[in-house]
């Protein structure tokens, strides 16, 4: 099939590349010329395991092309995926200006029947707004072309995006058109072989499914973080509690890991946007607001624990930070707990000595050169000459740690572990003051 994808960000690039990989003829369009030029040269703007080689082999095979030419893009695909950004507005609701601009472009150059597919995470009702916008532009042109707009939310996790696309649990499509059903079946057929993954539903249900899925996952995390804070105060070990409740299949083991708060481009933005949508329809979404508030508070706990260990005096101290990305296998630092920590440390007059396997460039891009931020070549260097260590991201390479060696490196034997990577008893035995999340006896 001929497919066009608008937006070469995370979702667009993964979608376009995975669809090209199964033989579709894909054009990815972006208004950012530098990005498109880079992609044409094989430069991938994001870090995602496996993506670079997949892009290169599909470009080589001639199935994946990049352009800034809107007319060419619209004319190419029967399917037109919209995968542009929906940044949060001042009030937390998703800003649809890019989505609606693409709708306008499609209306401007449409030359025959098209299926327009909302892939970006967009508020309930967006498909209707996209339909209206395209119809307006067609009207202005005096053009009479048939089209359908459907919702096909993505469920990709950063760091596992290719796996999620190719072996995802479900492919949700919101539409009331038989023609769209056929097109989407054909589009996804190569990824829909062993059992039926396509779930057709009403457009608004599909749009809400995306938000509901992320809000549910975010709720699980905030719930566990709340219980872990309670566990600390009650002298219980959250890791035992986690296993205890996870064994109930109604609860399950997934996504109940306490930590230093969720980050990334999705959960914080989507929970806020859904709460905002709720208030727009006159509903006070108290649970969603609490999920967000608990998460914000959780991100501050790293600094609070450290500050407590130093009796509130962190001025002049050098703090080693392991992990800057919001989770492993990505260079993404959007809403990362490491940022809340570092900014609080700087405000308290401390210096940060940090290492992350992928996110150092991103960290420099965000914070620039500054005396109180030293980025070092590995995690061993990060603790050299540091007063204490804070672990923000659970990269695999941090998991093997010799407590006694660490104690010898640190000015004060303080470790704040935001990801519960180690056993408190072993850390204590090595002479460290080890503060984890919700592990009562470690406080
Ligand atoms: C999330 C969802 O998991 C995807 O299904 C969804 O498609 C995506 O958002 C999206 O809307 O695009 P992602 O943001 O890449 O994916 O990251 P996750 O792996 O879900 O992690 C989110 C955050 O939750 C991380 O900060 C992670 O550290 C935290 N987390 C996760 C916990 O603190 N505890 C857990 O048990 C699990």
C-alpha cells in the first residue's frame, strides 16, 4: 500500500519504518528540513534500539522516503497517518495546532479518496475536528473528494518501540466505515498473523482508550509510590508488599514497581490532558489529579532523602548521579526525575557529577555548560571524589555494585536509590547509609 506519515518524531518514524519493513511504500513528511535532510543521510534523530538499521535497510530498498514536500506527501498515500506532536497547552490540555495544520495540508492537496488516521495521542473529539478542517479546506478549493478519518492510537514504549509495534497486544481502530476497516486490515495484515489483534470500535472509544490505558498505568505507579511512602513510615518493606500483592492475578506483577516517579513524554502529559478534558465536560477527575500530585511529590523524595542525610546542608557538596534518562534504553529526559533532583541540588548550592549511558548529550542540550554540572565518561568516574550517590535510572550496568568499593569512593557513605536496585542489608553491611524507596528498615 502507499502510505504517508506526517511527523518524523518518535511515533511517526517508528510507524513509517515498521510499515515500510513489511513491504509498504512509505513517505514520511516533516516540515523540519534539517531533520529530513539528516534522515535522508541516514541520521536518526532519536535513540531507539534497532531503529537505525531498520530505517537504513528500508531506505536502501526504496520503500522508505523522506520529504518536506507537502503535495508529494499527500498525493502519495491512500493512508495518511498523522503523527505530529501534541504538546501540552498552558492549562495542560493537548495543543492540536500541529494536528489541525496537517489536516489543512491534506485538504489542500487531496486528489482522491484518502483515509486519514490519527496516530498522535489526541483528546476525544479530535477526529471530528480533523474531519471538519479537511472539509473546510476542500470546500474552499471547491474540490469534491471522499475521505474518512479514523483513530488508531499507538501503544509504543520508548526503548521497546519496534517490539511493541511489531508484536503489540492490540491494534485499536476507531471508525464507523467499512472501507476504513478493509484498509486498516490490509495495512496491518503482516503484523496481524497469529491471532486477530485488530479491535474495531467507535472513534471516541478509541480516542479514550489511549488515555485510559496510560492513566491506568500511571495510577498503578502512583498508588505503589504512595504505599511505599507509607511503608517507609510504618517500617514495612515495599518489595515484600509488592510481591505479596502482585501474586494476586487481579493485581498482577506488571507496573507496580515503586520508584522516584514516572516521567517521559506520555504519562505526565496524558494524565494532565485527560484531567483537563474531564473539567471541560464539567467533571472533576479527582483520581487523575491525585495521580499527578503524588507523582510530582515522589520526584522530590530523592532530594529530600539526600538533604535529610546531610542535615539540610548540601552547599558545596558534590553529588554523583547515576542515570539521567526517565527510564533505561532511551536518551529521553522529558519530565525525568533526575531533572527535579539536579535542579534542587543546584538551588541548594551542590555540584552534580553525572553519568548516563545515552542521555548525556540531551542533558547538555537542556542545561548547557555550567560549573555545577560535570558529565563524566562512566558510572565509576561519577562517584570519584563525590560526597554521595543518587540513582535515578535503573540502567542494567548499574546493577552490579560492590558496596565496599563504593564506600571507599564516597566522601560520606550516603546512597539514595530511586529504583530499589540493591538489598538494603548488603548495602548496610558494606558500611553505606542506603536510602531506597519504601524499604522501611533502610530509613
Ligand atoms: C508509556 C506506555 O507504557 C506505553 O504503553 C504508551 O504507548 C506510551 O507511554 C505512550 O503513550 O506513547 P513510555 O512513556 O515509553 O510508555 O514508558 P514506560 O516504560 O511506560 O515508563 C513510564 C514511566 O513509568 C517511567 O518513568 C518508569 O520509570 C515509570 N515506571 C514504570 C515506574 O515507576 N514503575 C513501574 O512499575 C513502571
